[in-house]
C-alpha cells in the first residue's frame, strides 16, 4: 500500500473477518486512485473480484485480485476520439466569469451523461456474468459512482455499497446523502468562490445550488432509464446512491473550505503516493543547540524566490492525512470518555493519538509552544513524537516560566528583552486583578473577560518580534524544510511562523480566551445552548440568560479583534501583506482540543477538530496481550486501553442477546467483567470470561413470560398503518413499559449487601442498556462513567437526553412509518409527534424517576441521569437508517448477534485475468 493515506479505510475493511468484495471501478484517474486500496485489500486475505471492460484507457489486472472482463461495443481509439473533442472544448473555455463557469458545468454534464454509461448495458445485460456475480455471494461492493453501473450492480445484488470518489460532477454525493450544504459559505463547483462571499456572490451561489438537482437529473437521464429497465422497477440513480453504506471522499479537510459532512462520509485523502522511505538515523539532542549561519535578507519575499517556489501545503509525515489522526483520536476519545481511568490517563489519551502520529514515515516537526501550563500539557506529546523517530525541533525563548530542553528533541533558543522575574511580576499583577473580581454575576463575568483580553493582547506577543525578526534563526527554520508545525495559538507567534514557512499548522489548545478556535473554523455555536466563557451558564438557559449569552456571542468577534491588535500588526509587518490572526488561524490543518466531550456541554465541532483530553498524566501500565474479532470496531476502543474493571447490568431478552458477545469478548481480553442479573429472567445467565452476580426478584420466570406475552399481544394486534394507529401504538407501548422496565429496580437498588459489594469493586465504568433504567441509576450512584448500548429507545430518550438535533422535516418518528421524504401533512404530523415525545418520556419514566430520587436521596430524573452518558453505542447501521445528525459521543456500531467467522479459505492469488466461459469454469478458477 502506498503510504498511510488509505490505512484508515483499510483498517476497517481489513480488521473484520476476511470477506468477498466486488470492485467495479471507473476508468482513468479514478482507477489509478483506487487501485492501491483494492490491491491491499486482496493482500490482506479478502477475496477481491474486479470487473472491468475489455477495452479501457487504464484498467487492467491488479495484484492479489481476480479480474473479470466483459465485452464492450467500442475500441480504445473510438473512446479517445469521443472524449478528446469534449475535453478540448472544456479546456478552451474561459471559466473566470460566473457565466463561463455555469456553461462549463452544463457542457460537462452533457458530455458525461452518455460517456459514464457507455459500459452499463454491456455489463448489466450480460446474463452469464451477472449470474456469476450473484453466485459469488459478495459481502460488499466498492465502486466509484462517477460511472453509475457499479451502484446499479450493488442495488441488484442487494449488498452494501461503498463509494469512493473525489467530487461528483453534479454534487450527487452531497445531494443523495442529504448532506447540508449552506450556500452562504459552501461555494459551488466552477464558481471559483471562497467561503467568504459578498451578497452578489451568495446570490449566484444560491442560483447554482438550485440548479444542481436539475444538473444531476440531466446527467443521470440515461442512467436512470437503464437502471429502471434493468431492475424492472421505476427508480433513479439519486435514490440508489442515497442508500450508500459508506462514502470515502478522496480529498482532505485541510484543503477544502469548512463544510458539514454526514456520519457515513470519511475524508481519506488520496491513495496515489509513493512508498515511504526507511526512517533516518537520528541524533537525539537533549540540550539547546546553537548554529552559525549567514544573515537572512531583510526582504523575505526575495528569500523565498531565491530558494524556489515554496512547496504546496501538505500533510505528509507527521500528519500524512488529517483523516487518520482524526478518526484515530476519535476512537480513543470515545473510550476515554467511557472509563474513569481517563482521569489518570489510562494509556490511550496520549498514546492512541501518538500511534497515528508515529505510524507514518518519520518527518520533521517544528514545535513553538506557549509558556506555563500550555507547555506542561504539550510536552509529553512532543517528547513521544521525538522518541518515535521524528525530527522534532522545539523553539523556546531564553527566559521563560516553565520551558526548557526536552528529551528526544532538538531545542533552539532565542533572546528576549525581559527576565524571568519580570514576566513573573507581570503575570502576578494581571492574575491578581482577574482573580480578585467577582465573576458570579453577568456584569462581573463580562468585565472579567474584557480584563483578560486587555492583559493578554500584550502578554501573548511579548516574544513575537524577538523570534520573527531574528533573521538568522528564521533562515535556519526555512533550511530545515519542516513538514508541519505544532503550536498553541494562545501565543500567536507559532501560527505566524507556520504561515511564513507555508507548512501545515496543527493547533493544540484548550479554550482560547476570545473563542478564536471556534470563530476561525466557522464552527457553529448556537447561543441557545452553547454558553459563552465567564458566564457560568449551563446548556439549559432561561430566556434572560439566552439573551445575555447572545449578546456575549455578538461581542466575541470584537473581543478577538481587540486581543489580536498587536499580533495583527506584527503579522502584517512580518509577512509583508495585510493580514490578521483570524485569517491565519482559519487555515489550520488540525485542531487538537485538550478537553473532553463528556465534560463539556454538547456542541457541534468541525471535522478537523478533535477532543483529545489532557496529556499531563502518569504513564499507563503495560497492555495485556489481546486478540480480537466479532465486534472489533467497538472492541478496538474498549480493548485497546489497559485492562480494567467493568460492571455490566444488561436488559433481558434480545437486549442481552445482542450485548452478550461484546461482554464475553471484553472478559476474554483480560478485563475484569462483572455481570449483575436477576435470579429469574427470560434469557440471561452466566457468560464466559465474566463473573456473574445475581439478586432475588419477587416473580418467577413463568409469571414474567405471561406478562410479556399479554403485553405483546396487545401491541401486535393494533393496526399501526394509520397515523392515529401509530400514535396509539406508541402510547400503549409507553404505558406497558413504564412498570415493566422497573420490575427489578428496587430489588437491585435496595439490596444493601450487593450494592456494598459493587462499591467495593471500584469499577472503572458501567456498560448497560438504558431500556431498563436500573443500570443507569447504579452508574449514577457509583459515580462512574456510563456507557449505554441499545437499539432505539421506546420514547427516543437517547436523542432527547443527549440533546441530539432531530429536524422533523426529514427525521421520521417511531411508529409513523414515514420516510425522510415527507409532504406538508406528514411533516405536520411528525412535528406533533416530536412535541409529544418529551411527554411520552416523562410518562415512561414516572416510576423510574420516583425510584431514582428515593434511592439517590435527591430529586432527579432519568433524563437528567442519561444526559451524563459518556458514550452511546447505537446498535443499528447508518446505511439502514434515514440520514440524521448524531452527537460526537454516539457511535453506530450495528449488531453483535452474528455467528463466529469461518477460517479464511486457501486463496490462490493471481495477477492474470480470469476469462469467463461458464459459471462453473469461473468457480473452479
């Protein structure tokens, strides 16, 4: 595999049991970009079958795969003759004007509507080949939807479709997935606009956005007709593509304008890269290093020209692609949020991040830290990167509060016009003034924020000129040819240096004093539930507090402008162009946020923002030797940290059936897993690799079966095909469950001996199904992180408690039997159902709320308890659900109730092409 660019993808596809993958690529550069991934999947033991036409521009047999061909009614020469005139027409046109860009888009659509389906009928109506593909019984199809035939074949075979592509000509990948595309800051293709548009450009962008569905309809006109004829039902490519299980987008977030993406979309960058070179032999320097170089010219632009054209901003080496690090840290962050030893570090908080940073080829990293606690938090990461073989150069001032030489790095220093005593005195004065103020009232908090800004606008740039205009040191940094810079934007000089060196900037910080990290990334910050700094508000605000919060949010850009007044002037003078810190910081490749989602109020973040927690923690213990299978996607998080103590309180019936494989695997991996179940139950009992504790209950199994049978008969017998029937069905379910789900609660909670035993175990986390509330109440009582695993809660409590957005315009409610395409009447009904949902939850939890309040000896509710969940494992597939937003601590993991995989077959990998004479001959090949 050529590099780490696709490892994130390959990890998922290669870490489960080896399976059968059908690949139908598109020709040209599309195949060039997909080929390394396909070959690596074959090399990893998957049976990969690639279907290509006999005549093509670039397609051919690939390693570790079986290649099947089908005849087409053209030659390569005819194909080139067809494509070249269109390409000449497109390239000769002027796209610098709005009208020119619009014409190009229509010419492209006109050319592609026929070109992209040239092979469709030859493949789809090749009965022998299609029968062969059906007999293979593939697990999934990997295809590029640039040519529709792969998507149609996936629909015909009824298998999961994985799409990999760059940008679709008509933006079908965003339209089909119902991905939000706000025209105010997401420019359309061929417009040459940025995400900063004036009124006229926004209007043009809006018109282009309205024309986009028409362009797709025109582009797919032939494909829709072929698909409908082949599938023998009226359909369209947009409908087929809307059922994609996964979208791999072959571009980088760092190179794109900020935009939202759907949960089944992953930006994986490109695959066509060279193999990494061996790690260089490095000399580890532990002390400051001094260099003697020639003076740097005053004109930095001349220096750049003398050196040659600067390399384009890339993310090779330290962060080959932002996607790997993002997904890796998300994985570790999710488990870290779910276990108490995250407070101590418990291994993965730093190491999983470092694993991804160190798993690419070693590179050259420049580090410009901020002083004080900022450096304390960054230091372990920097030292670990150096220990892993990266050339890490740390730039610090000669006088500082806490910075000094670090292990496995090279440290360079520069003189500053102050002493350590002077900076301590300056800090003490400013801090005394801030700490001495009363911030408990709104006015005090506002004054405190402005006082902080006033103090920091000078303090944070105290070193800027000393470093930036140190000509010898700056030339030295240019000569190093760094791959990336890691810096804390609390002090702006690191961001300015990154802009000057034209390298990818990775920011590591907590909360910026004026919220610049959210402003520069254009991250949504709804004032209705995202409290501003110094307000001491929660995400539950009254009308007055929301008004105050809104005013504070409007003042935030002014605060940033004032904070960066000196920094903006220095940056403009140094870079020799008018600029600002907000503009520079908006180009961050990656923001590592040093706080935890489970300790923050719910809020949206941008795809290049990762909440990674803190680094200033003790080193983790050695990991046990673990193996994996079955639910590796989930178990990777849960099993990759040090072995811990996990309490499991499951729900009965199918809930336990679905959870049991996960619980047993966690126990087999070395974790101490204690499962607490009632003495009488429908399906629960002792499980492998776990300790099982039981508690008495005031009923027998026969009595329980009778209750369940009676209730189920009542629910199943009702007609839910009408809106009224569905509504009545939902209320009947709530009424039945409000008593049924707490039948064990008092027996467990008020069993003093058992509860004392559970406290003495000192568990790290609890894994429970909130369908039965007792597990959530026990987690609250023991004060440990709660991990919830479930399908859909009867009243939608998982989305209500987590404050997950649920737009009623396209998210149908339970029992409504609606799709995400609703007319006005259905949207109205859906809205009414949404308004009734909190009432249904209140009714469902009426007994549970009373028991929880009595047991915890304080007034509380299940919604309040469940809102503090560290992690939600949702046991359904994104591909089988209507598109909807989820919170960062929610993960769709599918089901666990699957048979164990069979051993891998002995596969003979061949590079030749398997020509089909008959299905039997193919199967014997």
